C-alpha cells in the first residue's frame, strides 16, 4: 500500500498534467478545470461534438459552467445549472471520488456539486450524445447531466414523470424564466407559465399533450423519448406512442437535433448541419404551441408582460406596448408596459374627464379576463363614453354589441383577428402623441 502511494505521488509529481489528460471522452479522477485558463481545453466527447467546462460569456471575466456544442460556430449551450450564476475567472471544477463533481469559486467556496452519495466515482465520461456521466468502477452510472436538464433535451435523452425543463430569462441571461415544459405525473406533457422565482403553481397552461387517461392507467404516458434518429414522442404504458415531432426528420448522421423551451416560451425543435457546408445555422423543424399569444390565465401576464400586446411573427411572440404606454424595463422587450401618465381615479379631480382623456382605437386586439364590467346592449359611442366617465376604466373592448370595461393591469393581451373587436385605449391628452386614425400596434420586440 505504502509502495503504491509513493509510486502514485511520484507518478503525479512527474506527470502533473499529462497523467490527467482527458482523452476519448474519459475524464480521470482528480481532473480539474479552471475558468479562464486559456491553455486548458474543456472536457471533450470522443468526436469533439460536445464540450463540458467553463464557457466564456459576454464579459471577459465571467464564465458559464455548462455543456455546449463544441464544433459549430454558434457553440450553443445545451446544459447548465439554474441555481449557479455566471462564475468568475479562477473558479474550478474538480472530479473527485467522494463528491463526484465539485464547482468552487476562486476563494475555494463550494458553489455546486453533483452529489453521488459517497459512492466511489471511478471516472467521468463526456458522451457524444451531450451527456456527461459519472461512472463507478463497475461501469454503473452514478450521475448524469441528462437527468438534470435545464432548457434543452437532446437525442438519447428521456423525460420521466415529474421531469421539467425551464426557459431561461433571455437569450443571454441564464437565470430561470417564466415558461416551463413539464411531464406531469398523470402522463400529460404540458407547457405552462409560472411566476418566478417563488410561485410553485402554474399560472396558465398553454399546451397539453392529452396523454392522460385517469380511468385506464395503461392509456397514460409514462416517458418522453427523444430517440437517436431524432424522433420525439410520448410513450404510453400500453406501448402506444404519441408523436410530437413531424414524420420527416433531417438524418441524424448529417444533422444535430435539439429541442429547447426558448426564453419566449416556444418549445422549439431545431436542427443544424454537423459540417459547415450550406448554411451553418440552427433551423426550426417544428414548435409548440401553434400560437403562443393565445396564452390565457387568471394569473400571470400571458406570453408578453402586463399591459402588453402579443402578435405572432413566424411562430414567435412579438410584444408591443399600446399607445400611451412605455416599457417598464427598456431592455426587456418581452416585459411589462406602464401607462406613460396617470390614468388613475386621483387624476380626475384635476379637471373634467373630457379635457383629460382621449382614446386610441385599435382593431382586433383583446385582453381577455381583465374586465370588471360588461355593458349590453351597447354601441361604440356608448362604450367609449362609458370608459371615459369611469376612472377605473383604462380600455374598453367593443364586440357583438357588448362593451367590456378593463382595468389595470391588463393581461394576456394579443392580436386576435377572429374577434372582430375594437379596443378603445384611454390616454392622457396632455402628453398624448399624435393620434393615427388607423393605428396598428408597432412591434417593439421580435425574434428575427
Ligand atoms: C445514500 O444512499 C443510501 C442508500 O441508498 C440512502 O439511505 C441515503 O439516504 C443516501 N444519502 C444521501 C445523502 O442521499
Ligand atoms: C453514450 O451514449 C450512448 C447512447 O445513449 C450509449 O449507448 C453509450 O453506452 C454511452 N456511452 C457510455 C460510455 O456510457
Ligand atoms: C409493451 O412492450 C413490452 C416489450 O416489448 C412488453 O413486455 C409488454 O408486455 C408490452 N406491454 C403491453 C401493455 O402491451
Ligand atoms: C348608441 O346608443 C345610444 C343609446 O342607446 C343612442 O342614443 C345612439 O344613437 C347610438 N349611436 C349609434 C351610432 O348608433
Ligand atoms: C411619455 O411622456 C413624456 C412626458 O410626458 C413624453 O416626453 C414622452 O414622449 C412620452 N413617451 C411616450 C412613448 O409616449
């Protein structure tokens, strides 16, 4: 034993780097990575398709602890941990037998670990599938990144009952966003919104796979499978499947596949050529739901923020503030809008409502569920007057001889051409912008 130890120390002393070099996807015990160390390569899968380690982000001195596509220009991140922020230069990742993987800040404070419950880790393995695995000496899998997805699933990765993916806050902000994909215990795969960070209940469901049968358990889903060919489907206990992806999938030999719940809430299936011939970009194969603007929940703001209006652009939500409203956070186009001037009841004392307020009229938009009063029968003149005289009313919707008075905050706002509705949006005259008779909402945010 002593001889072995001395030998080992000698060995490590002589070959401090090469002895621990990572090859063929295998990461030996004791391996470490340091954020910002330019000489160190991340841990690569055998083909080099995926890398595990610290990816430099935005700021030169901040790094994302993650797994990403290594060979493509985009270096798209497929795995990270929501509870870990970007880490500073000098942070370390170590593979050790007792705790598995340990992430520490430059001062040595532990930020995260892949707990493997005192089992003996023998080595790590970065698989060509994008899965990082901690293996025991008997080749058992003690921990794998595939079991802890962030916002993306990959071929060969399954979801079991209770699993979920969460959207990130924005394309470059890796904190938790408002949208979730969940595989519920009843067998339904759903998309839902949730208030962050504390609300554990879903605000609004906006897709449901309908793969739960409470009377016959065998008819219910129990696994979401993303197979090596790239097909994504729900398996039921009776061995039936419900396909989620379309029939024709670009061949896996030539293309990478991934499915991500994007920060705007759209669950999107992408493909990308493995080599750089043609157009080396992610392309969309399909997405859920068909129209995310139609999110409707008693709680939550909908696809866009409060008081905002969503319209669909190539399957994506584009959000705009109505006339007289401005973004709460100018850097968050998907966020909430605020009235640019007071619309509250307090303001009325300053003068008669006719002098204070006017209306912008927009066709085909609605904020369902925000109404506090319905007037029937009504006509456009009566509807507008009713809203003008009521200091609680900020918007009136006129449709089918009915008038709905709406209050703040307006939620689930969207363009809906099926309604044949007219929205009267109240604004303060004094700081009113020029009023266009045929005003259409101007998108302030869209994913191009
Ligand atoms: C470790 O595993 C054992 C047996 O499976 C279990 O009883 C114990 O609670 C686990 N400990 C932790 C910290 O997870
Ligand atoms: C890598 O992933 C493939 C597909 O899931 C699997 O068959 C293989 O066993 C994995 N490799 C290792 C070394 O675990
Ligand atoms: C589903 O398939 C498995 C393996 O093919 C089989 O063992 C099982 O009996 C099948 N279950 C049902 C309900 O048909
Ligand atoms: C709207 O209804 C009011 C009250 O019923 C009526 O006086 C007015 O003429 C109507 N206006 C239009 C344009 O029909
Ligand atoms: C908001 O109000 C301010 C001051 O009243 C005005 O200068 C500005 O143009 C308004 N912005 C919008 C978007 O209406």
